[in-house]
C-alpha cells in the first residue's frame, strides 16, 4: 500500500570502481574474472543474490561507444567497464534516458522536469556502470584515450 511520499518503480543503475590490478587485467584482455566478480557484487548489493544463482552467459567486446541512442535488446543487464580513461578526456560521457517514454507529457512547468532528466555520467579510469539492458543510452564522442568494454549479461531460463 502506498502511503506518504514513495519513489516508485526504481531502476537500478549501479556504479563501482575497479582496483588497479583489475584494470590491468582488463587492459591486457583477461576480462572474465573481473566481469564475474563485479556482476556478483552487483547482485549481492542490489538483489541480495549472487551471479551463480542464475544460469547465465556473457557477451563482451571492445568499442568506442555508440553515439546513436540504443538499448541492448535481448540482454538482462548491461555493463560498461572503463579500465583506462584519460584524466583530461573531453566528451566521452554516457547519457542514459528515462525509460518511461512519454511520461513527461502534461508537465509543462520547469519544477517537474527533474522527474525526467537524463542521467549523464563521465567515467574515470576504473569505473564500472551496470544497468538494466532496456535502458536507452548513447555516448558523447571523444578522441581522447578511453578503453570502454561493454558487457551484456543474459539470464537464461532454467
Ligand atoms: Fe550500449
């Protein structure tokens, strides 16, 4: 039962930071131990579960980030690992959109717009974001050094 003020329908966008050893492993391409450990931490902190409570598979690759708005259809949770980012990077932010479509219709006054604001995140070296794969997002282009490793987690039916 809803009573008083409730912030309903939360969408978990989880941020953590890797240690230097984990960043080095990812840069040389030994990514799976870090990916599994980080997703396990995510499930423990957000859902009080562990990664191995689910039959799952991962897909990951290296790319610079799509500037077009997109989501990761078919996956359950999507992460971006940033093992190396220039301290002086210009651009490179990820923009995450409110998933509620046209929910802002009818709220013409500025004070309500905070309910629909984009989330804009500028990564630092070692940062990791994990979010539900249905969230639409895009990346501001950068020509500065930034290694981003997107990872999709597929939770399978039993
Ligand atoms: Fe993406």
